[in-house]
């Protein structure tokens, strides 16, 4: 049994389970909005398939990151401060990781076919673009993460696309008489809020990897503009997310959301204070706390809408 686990363990680590909360958070936001505007009607099978396909694409992206960073020489274990990477440690070959990446993406496409039957061509575009950008984030001749575009990619796909896509699929699956333009502002602001938060996870990651990224030529925004910029970027994203969530609460007349996010803001002050002490702060711990903070906010968002409906 231990032999089997020893073989599986590197793949589990390469999948980076702790990062998967970032994929779940915008789906929770989208489902919460659907729960409200569709009068508590939610297609849970569609919701489940959305969750699984999103997680698979995230895992595929993590595999791509592990393999391509190794190939490009970014993951040097003598410099890197983050968790070990499987290709770097020699536990998995980059070729095997890339093969598993393609397998994961094929599974996500098969599952996504069900969503295409519901949502049509927009879902085909979203799915293919999601896989394409998951690969070119660190792979290809112009990797986004190496050219200061990683933050924008995360904001778009882990904010706007995931949230809008979830609401759209729910509207199509339950055949609710709904025009997305009626709630376009509310959905946009909510998707921006969770997009800001998910991008803040990347900022901490880039702060932690500043030295190794700089030496290897991985030009993240933190490398381009400096560590202090990363601190201000992080605090700005956290603050903007709070403002956006409050606006959503006002627009939906959900005062439970305003109250819950006001309490959450005290946690954000703690996180912001820690990032400005990046020289002495354990950024691996701050990264984990930020990911948990993102997921917590999505759960508070969902809880507020549920209570608001009941009351």
C-alpha cells in the first residue's frame, strides 16, 4: 500500500491541492448570484460538472507550470523559497508531467461536452481559451507569467470568466426567464471582487519568488517594478475587493453581505500588515492564509445570500 502511495504522492503534490480553492471561489460566487436572481433555483448537476472541470483545468495548469518552469530553468531548488516542484526534485520527469497534463485536459473536455450541450458555443470558446491560457501561462514562445501578464490572466479567468460562465450556465440549464443584461453590473462587480482576491494570491507568490524569478528572467510585475510595488499591489487588490463586495451588497440589497464583509475586512488589515513586512514574514504561510481568506470570502458571500433569501 505504501508503495502505491509513494508513486501517487508526487502527482498529488504536483497538482498543488492548496491552489484549488482559487478555482472554486468564483464558482461559489456565481452560484450564489444564481441562487438569488433565479429565485433559489440551482441546477446542482451542472454546478457539480462546472466545479470538476474547473478543478481539472487548474490541475492541468499546475502540471504545465511545474514542467515548463523546470524546462526554462526557473525552479532552482538552491534559490527557490517555495514548496518543492516535482520535476525540479527529480521525482517526475517533465515529459511525464506534460503527458498527464494533456490527459487531464482531455478529461475536462469530455466532461465539458455536457456543459456545451447546455450553454452552446460560448462554452466551447470559454473551455478552449481556458485550456489554451493554462498552457501558455508558463509555456510557449511568449509565456504570460514570464512577461508581466500573469496577473491579468488570473483576474480574467479566475474572476470574470468563471463567475459569468457559472451564472450563464445556470440560466441556460433551468430555463429561467432571465436576461443577463438585467444584472450585468452586479455580476461584473462581484466577478471583479473575486478576481481581485485571486490575483492577490499570485502577488504573494511572486513576492516570495522574487529572487529566483529575477535570476531566471521570469518578468512578473514584482520583478519589473520591485518588491515594494508588490506590497502596494496586494493591499490595493484586497481593498478593491472589499469595496466591490460592499457595492454588490448595496445593489442586491443584501445587508448581510455588507455586515459579513465588514468583519472580513479586519482580517484583510492583518494580511496587508504582514505583506509590508515581507522581509521578515514567512511568505509561504502568508500565501496559504491569503488563499484561505479568498475561499472564506466566497463562503461568506454564499452564506449572506442564503440568509438574505430566508429572511
